[in-house]
């Protein structure tokens, strides 16, 4: 009985949804996130989209998973003087993440976070596949 539970647990971890920390956008952010989530591609860097929880505010592709969370808090290190990496008209703040890079939109109404594992290096190339969807989050301040 115990071994069956362990087997089921291992299988569900490898094929189940990617569990992400739920972001907490305000009401306006929820509406923007709905537009962004609807526009997300089925593939990022040739990795297929997979299920993610919470489904309404996060997405994932491939294994290890490229992750996206919509409506996150501003990262502690991000400020007015932060370097802005522009990819297809979308500004991003980059910082080291667990096993890769973490990118957060800059100059948008809400913050969208994308985690890209080192396996997909150069990690910023994943942002090209996500730019059109992220552009549904209106620009407040362009990348400088």
C-alpha cells in the first residue's frame, strides 16, 4: 500500500500541473492578466505548454518548466535605476533565479514574471515567444 502511494505521488509530480506561488493582483490587474493569459502561445522555445496552478494567473512550458506568473509584486532589487532589457518592445528586469534567470516586466501596469531554467540558455530568448502576449499589459513607462 505504501509503495503504491509513493509511485502515484512520483507519477503525478512528473506529469501533473506545475505548482506556482499564487500572485495577488488587484482587480485591474486581474483583468489585464486575463488578457495576457488568453494570448499566451502554446509553445515557448519549442517547449509545449503544460498545465499550471493557479491556472488563471500562471502558465508553464516544457520540462524543466519555463514559468510565467501574472500580477506578481515588484522584486526587491528592481528600482528606478534598474537595467532594462528590451525584447520586442517589452522591457524586462533580469535577476538570478533558482537554476536560471527570473525576468520581471518593467514599465507596465502590472508585473509579469517569467522564470527560465539554465537549460534554455540564453534564457532571454524565451521572452521573444512571450512578448506579443505580454504586450496586452499596457505600457506606463517605456524601457530606457
